[in-house]
């Protein structure tokens, strides 16, 4: 596994629709993950308003001493973010790959209901391949 | 409704040369359309068996038109009259036109004389679809089963056609098998032809 | 351990299918609706629009993921993106955006080619030619897709070669930008 601790997907109203943790570090229960999601949703919105220039699209990277948080927001307002080891490489590219997996295995699935939690076997399967360490390393090329 | 009917003052479709079928569109366009077909039909049914039947019916009308189109374009208005001929027509020609490839395999059932199976490791229509656990063995390949039934029926080979997930050893994902069970009259005729 | 060396690159390729698969599948959908709504074409049009909307709200993410486009600066740019990129990617055809209104808020899309309607004839019941908009799903797709990127629009067909008209034309009108924080200046 790459240096990723967890992955969140938040819908445009701030609801957590997907959460997965990788490894023991930073594991949290359902309530905590929902809280983190809605907190991040608000902070992201605040960051847009704090910006001294117009057209700011919100926080993309949060660096702390023990972790990095990379966030990608699509123009529709769907947010994808990963929490990873400090300095982990290729996270923007990984988020793009995850976004594409979401458009394929979630949105093209007739049994997925928009804005609802994601329960799609093929998404899980392809996601677990995409976050493999050697796969992520390939994203750098 | 599509591609049939008399010449009308409104329409010039019959004057137009038949397309060669080489135009392409994105897989995404098809996948979203198919997904919506399934979603719409879900709103029209009370249970999974009905959903299966409606998808099969939708496929049937595609199959009937595919047969018309291909007999005209690829076979100079001739069609297969023998069982193996029509099966290989479905497995190769039809599959290639609709799904861009020949089907992975065509086999005869080992237990029943009247059964044949076309199998695909990953059916195009199922590419992005995960079946929820509460839907059991439901397979959106019912649409493709309907297409096959439409082709066979139109060619004079009535059959019951169904789609099934079949686990494959060493693979995470099951393949889809389209099971074809021919009507008795088909086998009798075939035996007569020798 | 990882077999596919081409993993990142292969995901960017737009996979194609034979247009006839889409034509036939769409034809089946319309036929199904005509049956379910007993040839009440007004209802069929409405249902097609609704189905298109459902597709649009999903398809927009696929479009954004594949093109990585930034937000459009004005509605003219949006019209260009729809015809030259959106239609091109999904249906491999490029309708013309034209007949702009003076206020720049509405335009027509002229579909010279329409993969949905290849070898289609409308039902010969003397009504379909006046009442059914065969490709109406496209109006819904645009409405759904643009709504997700904060544009409320209205779209409808004004002519269709299937009805014997000279061209197939969809009229698209911008009603408003949904979030007032985000809208760019539209001049």
C-alpha cells in the first residue's frame, strides 16, 4: 500500500458518500468520519471566501507535521480527498484517477442513486488496485 | 417503429444509402444510455423477474433489427438456415457489430442436447455495473439475452435465452453466460435436414 | 505484481463503440416509452427529457474528468464547449451553435448528424410527425449537465428532419447562473 491513510468522497452538499481507511494509523469510527467530512466541507468553503483574490477554488493541500491532506473538487462540487504521509508523491494524479473511477464505476451504475453512499463492488475493486504503491508510483511518469 | 414502415411524404430514410456501420461513438454515451434504460425499467416493475423480462423485451427489438440490418449488409439478403450456422452468426457477426469483438466462446451444453452457451468474460453492458446484494443473481445481460433471442427468432430459430453469472476459477469477477435453449421444433427440423 | 504498465495512459483514451449499438438501443427506449405511454407523445417527450436530465447530472462528471476543463467565462464559451467538445466526445458529431439572441442568452444547436436518429422513421399514425420529438433526451442531458455546473437552462427542439423539416434544431436558453458567488461576468 502506498503512503495513503484514508480516502473520503463528499457530495456537493457536504454529505460523506465514501470513506475508506488504509492501515491502522488514523482509523476512525463512522461518526468521526462523518464529522471530518462535514468539517472539511465547511473549511473548504471558508477558504474560498478568505481568499484575497476572486475565483479561488478552495484548499488543495493541507500540510501538517504528521500528515498531508490533498483535496480535489470537481466543478460540480463533488470533493475527493486523501490523507497521506507527509510528502507522499503523486497524490493529485491519484485523485484524478479516483475521480475517473468514480465516473465509470459509480455514475454509470444504474443501481447507484445520486448523492447517496457508494456501495459498488467494481468501484472498490478498481480503487484497491489504483492505490497500490507501485501503481501510484507509475503516475509520476 | 424503427427502420420499418412505408415510404411517407415526411421521410427519406429509405432513399438514404444504408450506412456501412463504421461510425463510432463513445462507450460512455452507450453506458449512460444503457444505465438509464435499466433505471427507467426499474420504475416500471414490482420485482426482479419483471425487470429481467422488460430488459429482455427491449433487447429483443434490438435483435430483430440487427438481424434485418446484417442480413442485408453483410450477407446479401441471405440468412442462415442451419443451427450451427445461425449460432456462429450470432457469436461472430452480431457480436462484432454490436460489441466490437467476437464472443469469447460458443459451446454446446453437456447435459442437454438443445442447449448452447455463448460466454463473455466481461459483457460490454456489464462493464461498469455492480449488482447490489439484495438483487441476488440478477444480470443486466438480460438485455443481451433478449438481443440473441430477437436474432434467433427472426431467423426462424425460436428459443428461450437467459443470462447468468458464472464464477471463473482464479478470477475475482464471474463471467456472463448467455444460455440458449432451442424450441423442440428447431431440433426436429435440424434432425430432418440431417 | 502490477501487470498493466500502461495503466495511467490507458485511462485517458476514450473508448468507442459502434454507433449502431447506441442508435438501436435508443430506438428501443423510445419505442418502449411509446408503448408504456400508449402513444401519448407529449408524455413521451416529457419522459425522454426527464431521462436525459438523469443522464446529464451524471454525464457531466465524465465530461469534466475526460476534458479537465475550467469553468467557462461566458455563455458563448459554454455553447462552444457543448458543440465542439461535449457532442464530439460523446456522440462523435459537432453540431453548429448559431442564431444567437441579441442578449447572448440563447442560441440554436443545428444537428447535421444525429446518431440517435440514424435509420429511424417516426410511427406512421398521422400524429407522431407533429407531436413526438424523437431526440428529446438530448434536451434533458444538456439541462441536467449544465445545472450541475451552476447554469439553469431551458432547451427544446424547434425542428427535426425526422418530421420532414430541413434541419434538426434545438433552442437553448440560459435562465440564470445558480450560485451568485460564482458566476463570471457575462457580457
